[in-house]
């Protein structure tokens, strides 16, 4: 009896072990595992973004991840490149700090301007381009499959014959590419769908100082059109989608589909960004949003729905527009912004980080590379540009972007490649 009892117990233990081992086999056969490491020093990258099966995951403090079984996973991290990998294992990412020039779709497709931009990329620290895809006046700069764009007349200024080939050629030259998507300032869309436009108190369509109409950001019916344009840019191979004019217009007395309160405005902007991020998951692109410079100084949304503490969760990078000429009232202690270029950039970024409680790398500011229009009309040359860059780098931002609406850039204020190489040797961790 004793022996048979022991035999019975042993059979139960063995059966349980088989079931347990089988369950482990099932678990491990349905997940992809790996670890994300810095290619320069081999250190783990915590909170790297993993995209798999239409969802987004994060690595742990050791750089490790476990995601649903996938033939291909997307990997990216703040301050690093983005890649697609077959399976898991040890995955290495190169650090990337974009230092960009803005080019309109016209500039990017004009030989003289694009050649000058590439010359600066080849001889200075510039390594990235921000390129208009959905433009300020609502035009889409490439031939789109979005039927709405053709219906509303947004294809009257197609500049890129083959957007994918254009991006591919830039990538071959090692250029980090950012697609600028103007969101809610869109006259063609509002003319076609006036029921979704921002309105004045009397019910008439609102026009801004440029005579342009705005989409009501709280009207979710418009979101698909904007995000579909971003998706096409991602399909073309851009590394990053940058949403500009992702806000309500800065004008008092307007009517929206929701109550015109800070809570409702902020909610609308955040929900748009959340929805856009979800739609862009399959493409493993970085996502950024341009914000007003003064937003960084205020707890309120300034009437436009932007708050750094609210938006930072939905994008990879926030890009405050820190043009000193745009700080008409100055900042505390500095009443004349164009005489305090370093301070405007550094103190504003410090304020933004304080409010968002995020890493410095979550920011990549816009800097001024155009003539002052608000104070003493000074030309923004080497000293003014370098002061802004130095402030951004002292803060620790993930790069910076130079804005000149005419796309006229020189090497003024920029480090030459041999100087940046020497800097990397002196500071190998950068």
C-alpha cells in the first residue's frame, strides 16, 4: 500500500511538472524578448519604445523587453535612432541628436536651396531637415491617395513627384528626416466642410490675421484627414512626424463644439495627439509637437489648449518655438529678448522641464535664424545663432532646429565638422 501510494503521488508530481513545463513552452513560444543597448558603450537603454502587433511597449531599467511574438519589432528611444529588427535578442541603437534646418516644400524641391542645405550638412554640425508636407495654407506637397485632399483642392501645389524616393535619397546621405504636418490651420478643408470650422460668436467662420480658416480641434471628424497625411509621410520613410499648429487659434470670443474652457481645450489637443500616436504605431516613427514659447512659462494654456505637463505624455519630443523676436514681453529679468538670446532659450527650457517633470531630452527647440522684426531689426548672425545653440546644448535638449521662412542659411554660428569631431573625442559619452 505504501509503495502504491508513493507511486500514485509520484505520477501526480510528474504530470504537474509536464503541465508546468508545457505552459512555460507555450508562454515562451508566444513572446519576443530582447534587450536594447547603446551601440557606443553597450549600456542598457531604459524606457526604449518597442512596437509590436500594433501596440507600444517600453524596456525596463535593464533595457529588457517582452512583447507578443512578432517577426519584426520596431525599436526607438529618445536621443537615439529608430530601427526595425527581425525577432529579439541584443539590439543596439546609435545615439542621434538632430540638428536641423527647416525647408518649405518649395525650398526642398528647388535645386539651389536643397543643394545649399546639403552643403551645410556636409561641412557643419547640421544633420537633419524639417520639411513641409502639409503646408500652412492647407496644401499637401505630394501626390496623395487621400481622396478628401482632391475633393477640397489641397493638391494644387504638389511639389514632390515621388516623396518616398526623395526621402530615400536623403536617408542614403545619413540625413535625419522630419515631416512637418500643419494640423488645424487649414482653409481648403474648412471651406469644404464649414460645419467643422472655428466660428466667431455670431456663428460666422473665423479668419486669422492672415485671412486663413481654422479647423475646430474639438471636432474629431477632421482628425482622420490630418492623421492620414501623417501616415503617408511615415510610409514614405520619414524618421519623425512633427505636428505644428496643434492648437486652438489664439483669439478671444470664439466658438467650438465644446465649451471654450481650458479643461476642454487641453483635453481636445491631448486626445488628438493620443489618437495620432496610436495610428502611427505600426511605422515606429518619432512624434513631436510644436508649442508656443510662452506656454513653457504659464500654468494656464494661454487659450490655445497647449500645456507642457499635459502634452509631454503623448509625444516623443516637444518643440517650443523660442525665437527671441516672438517674446514681445520678454521674460523675468530680461526685457529685451534680442539682447538676451542665450537667456531666452535656456530659462524657457528650464521652465518647461520644471513643469513637465521630464528629461531634457524630451525637448528639441526651434531657434531663430531670421532677421528680428519686433525690436531693433538686427540680423541674426553668428553670435545670435550660436548663443541660442549654446543655451539649448547647456540645457541638454535632444538637438535643435533653425527656422528661416525664406530657407536662407549660411554656416554662421555653426560648428564645422572637424570641430564637432574634436568635441566628440574630448567628450566620448556624447
